[in-house]
C-alpha cells in the first residue's frame, strides 16, 4: 500500500482503511492511523502474514480497530486453516463472536434473528496453534535465516528485484521470499514459474489485485480504476520455496534454477 495515495481514494462512501502487511514488511502505519482519525474511518489491519512482525517495535496486529490473523498452513503459526480477530471494543468483540457462532440468541440458543456463520475453531486446532505459538520466535528466526541467505545468493543478479532486507520501521520477517522480474526479462511471472517447475522448483504467484478480481468487477466496483504497482507485482512477481524445513541444498537448487532461467534471456 502506497500510503501517500490513500487520501485521494477516500470518498463519501469510504468506511474503513484496510492496510495489509505483506511479503515480510509492514505497512507504514502512522500516516494510516492519522488519516483514519482525520476522516473518522475504521482501520481493519490485516496481519495474516505478519504474525510476530513489528512496526517501530510494536507488534503488527495491535494497531487496527479490528486486526485479522491467519493460521493457514504456510503462516508462522499454523492450525491448517482458520484465524483470529482482535479488537479492544467489547461490543464489537461480542458482535464478532456472535457472527462466528451462527448468531445464536444468548437466551434461546436455536432461535436466530439474523444469519451468522460457523467459524468456530476446534479444540484440536487450538491445541496445535498454542503449541506453535511457543515456537514462534524460533520460526521467525529460521525464516529470517532463509530469507537472508536467499538475498545474499541472489543479490546483484540481473533481471530481478528483491525485497528490502529492512526499512526504517522494520526488518524483513521473510514470511516468504519474493522477487519481481524487471522489464528487461521478456516473460511474465507465470512463464517464469513454468520454467522453474521444469527445473524441479515450485514457485508460487503473488496475489492478484482486488480491483481486477472478477467478483468485484461484476458488482460494479473498481470500474476504470488503476493501481499500477499492484498490477505490475501480480504479473511479474513470484516467491521461491521458503518452508521452515527447507535445506541449503534445496535453496541452492532454487537459486540455480532462477539464474539459469534468467540466463536464457539476458
């Protein structure tokens, strides 16, 4: 998110700002919070990919009026699926608990005045998550070790851009190790990933922009809007294997595959 461009996107219909900490570094939250106060907006902080990451020394997920976390299988704490919502507002917390539990009426369990969902986490999932939480610091240290080794092996390679190791308010947590093809490479990320797959390396795509999602376009949202940074990253970005169990030999294989793929064109 380019926080310098948020204000120009705010309209009379805007109700919230949803910053998403992605690919290892957090959003610059101070100006986001300032804008939210100025315009009376709610901040919904997506910290799904930033469990254990900090912004200016404070935990990501502690800034939003509502903060969201994911425990999907590739997150720093994984329960297979599911997630967590945090907030400081008792009424909002009660509302979220009701919605996640089918909106049962407190006084009459099987009577519903509105529709809710079954988003309840099982005891087994919770036990797995709590056990992983005890290892969070070790998991983050391992992710950073993997990310910094990738960075040292790929630093200076022509044709790719790497994420910063750090910025002024955070060190990269390397949830994943992403890279972006620059314009000198005459293929897109999908074609690059196909070439890497032939070399035995499974690379995953970056996320696709919200303003280009068919489900929203069908609803008449984002019509005519352009977000060139998100568009470029989604088409030219991908990330390399970066699971906690990755070995140096597997990293070396990934790096060699990237170098050989680029050598085809440069």
